[in-house]
DNA sequence: CCCGGAACCTGAAGGC
DNA sequence: TGCCTTCAGGTTCCGG
């Protein structure tokens, strides 16, 4: 499941391959990912464009093109972007060719991923909340988000219109790190807890990036390898394994329809 | 406005 | 062994 650290890793890996190249061809095996415009227009607006740069916003990858165009990609749960894969990749939905013979392959088992071609990225990204690793994400900002809401604190962390980029795995890890029960009403957190949670969010995201992402299910690095962030997860996807702090077995509950892992002792409900 | 639940998809895993 | 059901979760949409 690509979340912020995984998309950041993909962006960083593709950047040297793609920047400065010109798109020479697009092959579409499945039109489902192509949003908003007909697939013919999608291809027309890509071919011949020069790639000026790559960026990330929340879980979206943005590829800036000449002519003011932007290719915006969301991988959802099982999407992957691979650079020059050696083998034929199963579930290949699209291929992008560039002028040095390189090829970016888009695979997606479940076909939830989406692609857009837009002049103004705000059309797609306009409703996203703040970037949790940017300076504007302060403890004060987090306090404002939490204080008026009764919903579980985990649901706030997952709301992309409030904070952009945190998904199920890193939400669980951040709450564990901050010793906060995922079902706590957002407005019940103390100022001290919010300050800690703010630090924890940044800590787990930065660690995820430094480990090149977490390969829990389908996520792969563009070179075909896997990230290693999941090896250091304390609770996410570790039901019944001992908590790294107190050895109590990690529990799994459902919060906002998502599987949620936590330590019942370290993150005791108040 | 706020919140919860269904839908979208399909391979993997578990039950019988 | 094999069929059937359930599960996984990012986002959007709908209803209360």
C-alpha cells in the first residue's frame, strides 16, 4: 500500500531516469486508470512532451511536462511503477517509453489506481490537507484539527483533506509511538499528547522514507526491489506478536473500517 | 458540517 | 483436492 514514504521513494527513484527525457510512446492495456479524458486524448497530450520534473503531494505522484501539462498518478493499494523491468510483469496496465530507450511500466493487480493529465494540478490535489513533513504542519495546526472532532483520532490521521499522505500502516505506527489508543476521540487528547503525536507522525514517516518504504503487500521499489520499513514496524500488521516495549501481544481491531493494530498496554484507552 | 458505511476490484487465504 | 467466502484498504459517494 503506497503511502507518503512509498510514493516519496518512488518519486526519488524515478527522478534521475525520467527528468529531461521526452515521452515517445504510451501503451495502454487497460483504460480504467485513465480518468477525466478519453484514452486517445490522454496519450496525445503525453507523447512528445519533455519531462521537466517529478513531485509528490500526499500519496499522489506528479510528473511535470512541457506545455504546462502534468501527469498525476495515484497508485491506491496495489499500483506500482517499475523502471525497465527485466521480466514480463504480470498485471501490466500501461507502459511509457522515453527517448533514450527507457520504459516505465505501470502494474496494478486490483485496478484501483488512477491517472490524470491536467494543466492545473489543483484540479486533482486542491482538496488535500497539509503535508505532514512541511513547516506548516505544526503542533498548533494538529491541535486545531483534533479539538473539534469526536471521531477516533486514527480517522483524523487518515483523512486526506486534513493531513495528506498518512495511510493505514503509518497511522498505526504513529499512534503506537505516541502511546495513544486509536479509538480515542480526537478531541480528548491532551496538549502533551498532541505534541508527542506531532513528533511521532514525522518520526515514522521520515523513518519510512529512510528505509525506502514498507513492502507489506504489493509495494515495490521502481527497481523491482522491496523497501525495508515494515521490518521495523512495531505494531502494524503484527497481530499477536509481542509489543517491542512491553511484550504484550499486539491486538487487531477495526477502526473506520480499517484493520488497526495496537498494543493494549502501551496504548491503553483512557 | 460531521461521520459511518458501501462500492470499486481481484488475488490470497481460510473454512468446510 | 476444490469450491466458496472473506479479507485487504485509498478514495469517492451517499445517507443519516
